[in-house]
C-alpha cells in the first residue's frame, strides 16, 4: 500500500487529485495560512489545524479534539472530494500536520490519501509551480464513515491499561517531565514508552525507508494492543504512519497528554 507521492509524480497528477496544504505553526497560528496565501501548490486548498482539523477546545478532550463529522464532511465536499477521489496532503513540518490529515481522512473512511514526500520544500526545490489563488468551492460527495476501531479513549486506557502498550511520541524531555512548554502539567501516562515522532523522517522532511521504519520498532515489547499519543493527537500520527509502514497496527488516543492531564492525575492511573 502506497502512502506517499513524490514531487515529480504530483506534477504529473495536477488537476486529477485534490490537494490540501496543511502548513501550520503552533507558536504562530496564522503563519500557515499566510504562507499559503504567499504561494502554494496550484489547486491546493488550505486546511487549518485548529479550524478544519480539530473541533473547539473544551475542559476535557485535549488541545486538538477530533473535528465534528458534519463540519469536516462539509469542508471535504466544498473542496471537491468524492468517495473515490485521490487526496494529496503536504506541510513543511516533517509531516506532522499532513499525517494528522492523512489519519483523519482514513478515520472518516476515506482511504485514498497520499502524503507529499519532502513536503512543500521538496516541491519548491524541484522547481514546482506556485499559485496564490484559492481554488473555487466545489460540490463533492464525500460522506464520512467513522472507523471507531482507530481510536482509544482515556476510559479505555484506564480500564484496559494492563493489556495496552502506550507509545508517547513527544520529545524525551517532555516525556520524562523535565519540561512542558505547552500543557499545564509535565510527565507522561504511567507505563508509556517513548518513541520520538521525528525519527520517522529525515531533517529535510522525507520519510525514511521501510527497512529503517521496521528497525525503529524492532524492540517493541509487544506488537498488539498498541496506543500512540503525543501532546494533542497530532504528531502521534507520524508514528502511526511509521508503524503502519512496518506492518504494525496501532490506535490513536486523540486527546493525548493534554486530555490526560486535564483530569486529576490521582484519577489517571491505568
């Protein structure tokens, strides 16, 4: 199963696929859209992490709760996505936001999703054309069919913690609780092991070969009942991608650490 498309392949497919620009910056939340307006791959629509790829933040559920199914479906329809449309997603953050979109589309039942290998930088370096125009609203027939087996809730972790292997995708310092730049409490879910999401890609944002992905996971204590999380269910999707490339199934805890630490931690021991 292919997960990626190269810049050369995408150039040949312009006009035949629906493209989403997913660039975003957690420190400057308007930067991604500003970059999109300056220049993007021709025909690409912009998806904002916090507007299009998440639902509003509440007391619990984490910093980037999964989007409302009707809202997400309407957005896909307006971008011309049909049930058999091939969708291509890209960002400039080592696939962090593109992988979130890849995972979300599949969570909502749309399987034909490819990630642009190397992201926007690869497109530019390959001499790809850029456009500043936003494509017109269309009338796609996308219909979401939620795949409930793709996720695990906090309650399920608490009830089944003994059989689950939790994989924390954040930087080691955050995992160890030595620093926490975003969430109010530092630390990790008890029993979780740490695999940094960025290890799936090169510094230039290209995916590492399948052999290297498999090597990343060769020391996993188990290959069943895996649950991946990060700070808010975004970068964990890169690890889910890496695991799938390695032939290993895993689920996402969408709320991740930001949901977990929104409860009293004395109540959060699986």
